[in-house]
């Protein structure tokens, strides 16, 4: 930029449940829940949008007999990073952010995470997701609920972001969710027979992705033997997913009862998943935004998912 040119300044606006609207570090706490209405500044036609839906709650462990398997972790929400969208100067955007899903009681599944919506974005913006119509604008799906264990020997199955019902681009819908762009990839997590499951990245685009929760571990058929581990040492993927934390929940036994561990929740680029509960222990709550709660160990409750999030970045001329 040459001398005498106008000065451009970057502005960051965050929409945070429980806090309010934070503009360049200044908090407006007059409304701490959504929806919020935000006016696009004069001269601004492009915004950089980052955010996520809310994470799901983890499933509770099996709670019926002496051998109790662990529940699955709640799925992480769909996240986007630095996606350029188009808006009309002085128009109003409506930002709706859901609370995180709740963990299930022992024997019960968690609840799904909710959608984050930014209505008022032009339909010509790239990657417009619509829950029912294009008018909803950007729509980031919440995580899918962690599934409770339903038997003594098989843990709850892992869960993924709740967005995979494909619509027909550009504005088709399927089962109330969509559209998903052409070329998107849906990679489910998988589960071994002993419940040792690894979460796989669900890649939607270069800047749009979600992680599922992990499956819960089975109890041992021999009651005096500890139940299964919910997340084993999976090499590089394990280290990256756990973000440097110890995140292997272990099964336990009382000597007469075997308990499997709960699965970890799904990761988010804006938050940390809740850890799966050891045998008999509750799953941990997710922190930050968009991550899933941990599954409960055998006879334990699932943890809560984290709320959604939106961050807008734009440049203005002094």
C-alpha cells in the first residue's frame, strides 16, 4: 500500500451463547442467547465466516445387569473456517446458535446438537446450506447424539455429524437437512468388536469438516475381568485426535461386575471433546464450541456437548 492510501482495519465480531456479541474485544451482554441481529457495515460486501453447530451429548452406559457396556461419545458439529460469504451493505443478518446437546442418563442416549444459522447471506455465496429453504443462509449442522449401550457385551455405536442426508445442490433438501455439495465425502467412524473405535474425519470440503464420537466399549463376559478400553493407542491419528491429552478411558470391575468404558466425544476445531467415562463413571462435558460430550462408562451418564459459535471478520476503511 502506497503512502497516503486509506488505512484498512480488520474487525472481528463473535457471537457466543452465555456471553453475548463481542466486537473487537468489547462485549455487548444485553442479549446472551440467540438469535442476534447484526447489521452489515456500509461498504462491506464480503465477510469471512467461521463457526460450528453445537456438539451432541454423549450416550449413557448400559444399566441393567451385572455386566455393563459403555455409551458412545456425542458427535462433533459441522465446522467451517474462514469461508468467504457475500452480504449486502446495511442489510441485517440473523445469527442463531443452539445450545449443546445434553448427555443421556445411564441407559439412555444423549440428544443431538443443534443448527447454527446465519440468515441474510446471499444465495450466491459459496456453500450455502439450507435446513428447509435457501433463505436460511449458512446452516451448520449439530453433532449426532451419542448412542447408549443396549447390551452387556456391546458398547454404544459411534456417532457422526448429523448432516449426511444428501440433498440436490444447490437448494435441495433431504430429511430436513441439506444441501450437501457435490463431491463431498462421508467417512463414518468404525468400531472393533471390543469397542476400541477410532473417530475418522468427515471431510466435506477443504474448510468444512466434522468428527464423530467414539463407540463405547463392551463389558467382559467374565464378570471378574475389567471391561474394554474405549479408545486405544492408534498411532498418529490417536495423538492428533487427543490433542496431546490422555484420552483412553478404561474399563473396570468390582470383582463381581464388569464395566466397559465410554467413548470420547467428537472433536471440533473450536473446542475440546468430553472424555469418555471409565467403567461406572460419567462422561465428561465438552468445552469451547461444537465438540461432543463423552459417553458414560457402564452404568454412568453421558456428558454434555458444547454450544455452537459464529465469528465474522471484515475489513473497513478509515
